């Protein structure tokens, strides 16, 4: 069995000895594709039934950012806002990302009525990627699937951005409600069901809103070169992972006990899809 955690390259570090404080009140902003189900699902409790109803991510438009000074920077799930506050504490090390953070948080503060109750975490990576390889762990996956470690709660959602070759998305129904999250590897099932004809690529430097039901993957690069990716995630619960990048100005320990990644202990579902469960004749 391949261990997922052995594929992850991040090591714990810390930033944010100094920060820029950004306050976000709820003020009207445009919300493109207003009938996209992602807007209506925002703030709803996680429910895997949504995998049956495919919807594209929301393209919020292009945001130009000069990332030249961030070469080699790698930040993973760094908390920049905690519940009870509308203020983001953006570490000075990520100052060039301010336009992206403003754009995202202005959208979030207006669209998410629970903005003040949510955590906000940022991920950023600027690394050299060789041709025919991916910058992140390869393969179809989702962000924010809720298993059994914690009780079901409001689903997380994220905003993605990349300098070249945007993320790839697979737009089709996925049949996953029959899986046992304590035993079965969701990502393997997504890979088995995904059809390449249903995949498409996002546009470089555009911001995409996704939630746990948007199946996506890191693209294979055509040529070698530097690539930057950014992700801002809003969650009802803290992302308590020992590999998180600490924000020294957040005002709490951010020390999490080591744990075995649940994905290291999951196996591929080896039965037939119970089509009748989904109202389909097999």
C-alpha cells in the first residue's frame, strides 16, 4: 500500500513575526455565475451526495500578482484568520500576495454569512517544476472531504490561483456514497471513475472557487520552469496538521500532536458500484 504522506514534500516552518492587518467588512462585490451551486452550498454541512451533481468551479476572474520576489517560498496551510475576527494577519513574507488575499477575502466577506466564524488558511508555493512532472501530488482528488475523525460540519471551500497551467477539473457525477471512509480511499475511486473527456483546464492567473465536491488535479507541465500556486481555504474547524506553517502573530500555540495520515491506512474499494443505490440499472 502506497503511503500518501511519503509523497508530501512540506516540512514545518514558521513565518509572521511581522504582519499586515487587513480588515474585511461585508460589502457588496460582484459574484460571477450567480446560479452556480457553489454559492448556495457555501455554509452548508458537508454531504457526499453533492458528488452526484457536477458543477464547474466558479471563475472569479484574473488577478495579476508579481511573485518574482517569492522564488523558492513554500507555505502550507498557514492560519491567517481565526474565528471571532474579521481581520486577516498576513505575514510580511507573503506581502506580494496582498492583491490575491484582498480579492479573495472581499469576495468571502460578502458571500459567506459565516465569514467571522471561519478559520482562514493560506498555502503558497513557488518552485521549479520539471517538464512532464506535476508541482503537487499527482492525481484526481478533492480538498476538504470529511471522514470520521471529526463530526460533520460546514464544508470548507477554497480559492485557487496559479501562474501557469491552471488546475484541471473533472466535470461529471461521481458515485462515492457507498464508500466506507474508515477503509476506502476516495481518491482511488475518483481516479477509477474519472473520464478524461470530462476534464478541462483552468486559466492561468484566474481565481477559482472550489468546494469539497470539485474534483481536480495538478497539471503535468509541458516545459520546465518556475510555477507558483496559491490557495486560500475557509473552514469552520482549524486545520490541525503538524506540517502546517505557523503564523507567529496569530496568538495561539499551533502545536499539533503527530498523527498517522488517514490516507496511509486506506485501500481501494474492490467491489462493484451498487448502481441501484443511485437509482441506476447496472
